[in-house]
C-alpha cells in the first residue's frame, strides 16, 4: 500500500527503539542460539542491526568465550557474517575467528595463549575489566610479533607458506592472519577514530563530511593499511553506507572517475563496489534459503548503492568501476529472473478454476503454498520498487502487469464458483477465494482485498441460504 512502512524498516525501527541493555542481551542470546545450530528466520538481519547498534554505542555485549572475544575486540567492526572463501577489502569472515584462535593456541604461541586465557578469565571474573583489556593488548602485540616471525621464515618457501595456511585452517589462511595483524597494528589509531566519530551519521555531507575526512587524514593519512580500515569504520557509522564515496569526490574535488582514481580516497569507491558484490553473493544465499526478510533489506541496500555510484560519480563507460558495477547489476538480474518470472505461474496454479471432479471432498489449498506465494508476490513488489537500478525494470513490469491482469479478471470467477459450490467442493472454493484476498492485498492494497472478501462473504451466504431452502423443500 502507498505510504506504508516496509516490514524491514519496521523491524529496524523496533530494534533501534530498544534500550542498549536489551539490545546487548538480545544479541548475546541470538549468538548463543546460532552457535547451537538453530535456524532462526530473519536472524541475519536482526544480528546485523544489533551488532551495528551495539558497536555504535561503544558497548561490548556480554558474550561467550571472553578471553578470545577480548582479543578480537579491535577486529569486531570489520567482521562479516559470511563464508571466508571470498576476499572483501578490509573485511574478515566471522567464521574465521575460531580456527585462527585455535591456531594461535596450538601452533603460534601455545604457552602464552594459555597464560593469557587464564589471566584474562581471572580478571574478568573479578570484574577487573581494565586489567583484562591490558592483558589482551599485550597478547595482541605478542601475536603480531610471532606472526611476523613465522611468515619471515617462509617468505621464499611456497611449501612452507602452504603448510602455515593449512595450519591456520581457514579458506584464506595467510590473508586472514595478515588482515588481523594489520588491524591489530593500527588498533590505537582506529580506536581514536572510532571514539571521535558520531554513533550514527544520517547524511555524510557538509560538516560531517569535512570532519570525517579531517579525522582520517589526521589519524592514518599516509598509512595505506590503516587507511582502508579507517574508511570501513566510517562506513559502519553511516545510515547509508554507500555515502562513503563522498569522501572520494571530496578528496578529488570532482565527480570524474578519472580524477577520483588518482587520490588515496579512490579506495572508498572500491570498498563500496566490494560491498555491492558482497550483497549480491548474500542475495544468492538468501534466495536459496527463502529468507525473504533479509532479501528485501539487501535489495534496498544494493539499489541505494548502485544509484549513489551512478549519480554521484561520473563513471565513464569503459572505466573499471563502471564495468564492475555493470557486472554486478547483470548478475543481480540473472539471480532474480527465475524467481520473478515464476510468480504469475504459481498464482495461477493455486487459483485456476477446477471442475468439481478434480476436487477431493473437504480439501483445501495447502496453506504453506499460499504463504510462500504471498511472500513471493511481496518479493516481486519489492523488486519492482528497485527495478531500475537493479536492471530488472522490463522483466518486473511485465510480470507484475501479468499478475494484476490475472487477479482483476480471475477473482470474479472464484467468487461465482463459491456461490454455486456444493458440499463436495465448498471448502476448496473458499480456500481459493481466501488466497485470492491475500494476494490482492499485496498487489492492490487492503481496501481492494476487503471489497473482494465482502463479495465472497455475500456469495458464501447466498449459497448457504440456497442450500437451506433446498433442504426445506
């Protein structure tokens, strides 16, 4: 319906209205459930929102595995909840943390890891957080030194590098530990930036843009590794993450891609494009699992990023950034095509008129099929809202028009079939009309659906009166 707040935004607003303590507690409970392998619908979106809000408030939630969590605290802003087989600049898969921690305790620094874990546990149990954090910093420094020593011994030894990578145990072993070392080496500068950034930046413009750029230049200017992580930190505070590219146009004092690419801030554009590719990868996964809540959120994020890149940067057709964005949009269209084009057929399969002989006495439509089809209609409606930037405009318009025409012309037949139904097919006809009402609510709005429901109610009442009259006769 026009003007209605999307369910994803309703969920986000609900989570943001929670008190900080409630958000932290909910985050801890969800992580415990996920660690036990429980499937929770919408968990990915809820976890993302909770982690963002907890991180923005500079609050460390009470979590399981405190010594390891304390060690990894500087890494938290750069973690993503995705498999670790794909490289994203400035990002690390959360799934990589456990095997890397095991490697540190088993191969890199076993005695020191045990001593740190015992000491940190004792201090946390005693409530001495400051000393526990000091222990974590000391152990971080030791790990940075040991990693450097370990990698130095295998610099020109491919077999040795492969051995270390296998010991680490993640899909991108050496890259992952180098990522962690890079963040830990820059932790003080990054912590200073995080402490001075606003918790949430609604619009990275004017004074916010000037302040963010000045903060980055003053803290990590001339340090390429720390520079990337500083940009990720800024992006984590943005309500519209794609706005990170404004730092690049600001640095170049131009929207020309050729000018931007010559500045250190060109990496901000690369990061945003990498985020778009990450969203596309996540979109594929969520489609396979039928996670429609997460999909709606992803489509909006992808749409906003693509539009921002196309409107705020003058991308020449043959530029690498332009080709990267075009490839992502084409991939999105390919991913969504089968889902979008299958929708009218699913509706027809459920609502098609059936002769009485095909209907089993007392049967009804499967409510699971109805709910899935209703969700698919809503999904296509979401795609329709973002169709232009996702390169699915023609496909979505054609599909949605086909559905609208079918519902406009087909529902009267369903109502009439209900009016004339007998005892053998009445429940099935009613279930078809009920499904049509739900579908129409998604396509035409609640008023239209209510009118259809009233017409169906009148039809059903007429049928009952006719049946009662026939029985008396």
